[in-house]
C-alpha cells in the first residue's frame, strides 16, 4: 500500500482498504470517503465551468 494511502488512513483514523487474497477492496469507510471525493471533484468541475462561462 502506498505511503500516501497510509498517511490518509492515519489522518482519518480509518482503514480504507482491505486485502483479501490478491484483491483489494474498499472498506465501508473507504466507500464513504470515495463518495465525498466524487462530490468534491464534481463541484470543482462545476466551478471551473461557471468561472469559464463568466469570463467569456
């Protein structure tokens, strides 16, 4: 697991992934974080579009 993921897990005090055999799965906490991250990325894209529309 990458250093960045371990640091994020430490900051959140949560386990985000679990490994079963050779496969890696999101935990419930990981799924919840994914939902928030998806919302954040969508808002950033929406903001970009709005700002671009205002400057044209």
